[in-house]
């Protein structure tokens, strides 16, 4: 069985890594045990802390905050991206005029905006939503723009010969084509919404997963940092699985997956 | 087969005789402006009338402007000079009385076969339930009863053409325009599709303009075969009547003696043009800076 063999090997990698970590951090092979544990913690301690956090319930509140920020950044960013993507794709002049500015804005590392957003929107969720928005917007924007521009001329001519007016063309041709491109970048845009939320929390907030990690870090609680990272990883995998499910439903008509991302 | 100006028109096609041509192209010039500032005259001085009930094929060497002419009749492009008349009225904008079958895949890939056919009725304001029934009926008519829920990528090239055919015919257009519709298909599928087309067309005999580079296909299907010259500035060099009896089976008809005679006649004029086109480099040579 190929699948089983693969799974087995994947588990082997995990066990071996954890084993090395454990040996290094609990024996004096590489120096003082207390020092190594201060810097690297131990796998058992991290698992124990994670388990405690997941059962105690407090973490769910932080997860909820992060999730809210992620969803808001994704939804608002996507809506704006769709709106602007359509407008720019249908208006030659608009896209020509704004082209250099869009490129410049997209080239900017978004993290530098985080302090500005904190200043503008405060330390609550909205500064994180704003950061996620700047990441999501451009991905969706470029994909929708491409989707509208790259509608096959034959499909368009055919639709027009069938008597469709502008509204019907939008509904049956432009919109589905743009959505296709947007959905093919769903993983990237949802991922970036989450990055915006966590990075924003990390840089200044009082709630959320990023805050939890930052809090642990500021008191040199390495176990807490690793545990926060583990929870974050589980969270991301869960969201990604959800996105895959949504994607499968929405893109049934497509022959093979060939995701295009910017 | 004699060169002829005015085809015999079925008297039953209209109440007033002689019937108005469904498509009347007169003095059509089509010039493209090229990106480098030059101009390419694709079609020059074309006069062509297609009457209701007539199946007219247009043959000619590659790049001679056959499709360009069809697009002018569809209103997808407007001629530089000359007039397109549709049932006696000058055409402005898209030809609302025509259906168009494209060479390339024109189905919406995000819609199932059923939805692709159904959507053709939406601009006509047909209620959804009725549209659904009629679309199913048409898909059954083109032999796709069990494929209604398939997306285009799950269908073969021939099946996709069948869906396109149903999508076009469900609107019951008075003029059918087809641009090498069976071009991408293999030889057997082409024959099957040809027979299907004849079967569907013969039920109500719409005016049909059929562009193809396959002379045998043109003769087997049509009432008239129009030969176009090699481009640039292509025009009509000959117009042949095909008086083979209907109904026809396009596989069998190729074996008949009359078919060979017609084929020999038309090929004699087509060959000259094909050779000219090859001499000019596949007939795709663009003559920059040429004035109409």
C-alpha cells in the first residue's frame, strides 16, 4: 500500500525529530540541561501545555478573535478586490492610469503598515483586519482582473450571438470566469488573511493567538511560544482543509486542479 | 453544373414570390487595420445572396476571408464598405436573427450541458421551467439525453459540438451561420455530425451559411457551393449548384458518380486558388500598407 507507506514515513519523520529534540533537551549531552530547556523547552512540556490550553478553554477566546479578524479581512479584502478587479478590467484608461501605483503598493512589504494601522484603527481587531485586507485585496484584485480580461473571445462572441445583454454577459460569462480565478487563489488569500491577523496581533494587541505567542515570548516562556505555534499550526491546517472542501464544491466543472496564484 | 446567378427558391418558403434573401451581401469590402499601422484587405467586392431554405457552403484556401465574411453576416464585424442585408433590412450591430456555430469551443465551461443550452433561452425571456424542459428535449434530439449533467470537459469534442448545436438551434434562429464547425473533429465524427446537421436542418430548412475548407463536406451537405479566391482582397470566383437528391447520407453520397462530377468541376476552380494561396505562403501573407 503506497498510501500507508507514505503515512508511515511521515510519522517516522515526526517521531525522529521529536526524539532528537527530547534527547537534546533532557540529557546533558549538549551542555547544561537547564540552559537547553530554557532555550528549547522539551517536546513533552510543549504537548502538556498545549493540551492544558486546549482543555482549559481560555485559548478558544483568543482563537475566536483571530478567526474573526481572518474572516473579516478575507471577506472585506475579497469584496474590494472583486469590485476593483472588475472596474479595472472593464475600463482600459482606469487600469492604465493606476497601473504603476497598484504595482508599487503591491511591492511594499505590508508589515511596515502595521504600526500605522495600529495608530489609525487602535489596538482592537480593526487594525489587524486592515493589515489582512492589504494582503488579501491584491491577490483577489489581480486574479479577478485576469479572470475578466482572459475570458475566451469565442465564449464571449457566442454569448453575444445568443442575444445576451451586458447584465446577462456579466452573470453568465464575466462573473463565473472571475470567480474561477479567485477560487484558484483561495488558499493563498485565506492564508494571507490569517498572516495579517497574527502578525498584527503580534505587533500590538490584547487578544488573539499572535498576542498569546508574543506574551509568552516577552517573559521568555519558550514552552508557551512553541505551544502557541503548535495551536496556530493546527488552526491553519483546519482552515486549509475547509478551504479545500469549499474549492472542490465550487470548481467541480474544472478538469484538473491547476491553481494560479499571484 | 452551371455557374449560376440566382438559385431556385422553394416557392413555399414565403408568401410573396420571389422571396427576400435571408442574407444579402452586396459590394462587401473588409479591411483590417494592423498593429504596425498597415492595412490588410481581407475581402473585396463580395456579392452573395442566401435565400431561406438554402444550404450554402463557402469554400476557399486557408486565410481567404471565408470566416471574415461569415462574421460580417453575423454582425460580429462591420464591413469597411458595402451592405449586409438581412431579410431586406440593412444590418446594424449584431444579427439578432442568426445563430452562430463556432469552430472553437464556445460553451461556457462552468455550466453543464443542460445549463449551456438553457441559458440560450434566457435572453428571450423564457420561464426557467419551460427552458429546462425545452433544453432537455433539444439535448435528447442531438443524442445527449444521458449527458445533461456533464460539464464540457467531461464530453468529447463531438459531444461538445452537439451541445453547441442544441444551444444554437433551441433559439430557432432564421439564419444559421457555421464557421468550420466540424474542423477540429476526426473524420468519422465529422460524418456523423454532418448527418445529424442535415437531419436537423431538413426539418425546417433555415437559410444556412457553412464555411469549410473541406470541399467533399461542402458538396455532400449543400445546395450551393461558393468558391472564394485566395486572399488578400478575396472575392467569389464561382458559385455552383449541387442538385444531388435529398435526403442524403453524407458517407454514401461520396461514392456516387454525380458527386464525383460536381467535385471535379468545383475542384477545377478551387485548385487554382489553393495553388495561388500556397505560392503566397499559406495565403497568410499580410500586405502591409495596401490601400483598399
